[in-house]
């Protein structure tokens, strides 16, 4: 398992459009992805779980990936989040 802590930089937060883009990209990987936010673990391949988490601008999250392509998945997930997804 690999993990990295980052922050939501999109001023609108992790709303429907970026969540959809994120999930679409993460489902291309075989590994599992979990977003740890405030002690809750969120399935990073589930748009409903991401939306329910209410990830707002400035929220600190930890991305955890586990599986055969975990490092590539983590790198892509962190890159998407740190580049604003919607900007």
C-alpha cells in the first residue's frame, strides 16, 4: 500500500463534475483507492461516496492505494487533486 496526504485546491471543492472526472480516471486502474478524510474512509471509485463526504476547498485528505498498479494510481490521483480537477 502507498499513500500521500494532500489538500483539495479546487475553489469549488470536490463537487459533481470533478468527482465524476476523478472516478472515471480511477476506474482505469486495477488497484483499490481509499480517501481518508476526518477519520472516515471513502471509496475513491464511488462517485456517491465521494459526494457524500462533502470534500471542500482546503480539506486535507490522505489518498491510499493498494494493488498491482498502486503507485501509478496514487500519482495520478494526487496530480488530479493538486491541479484542481476543474480549473
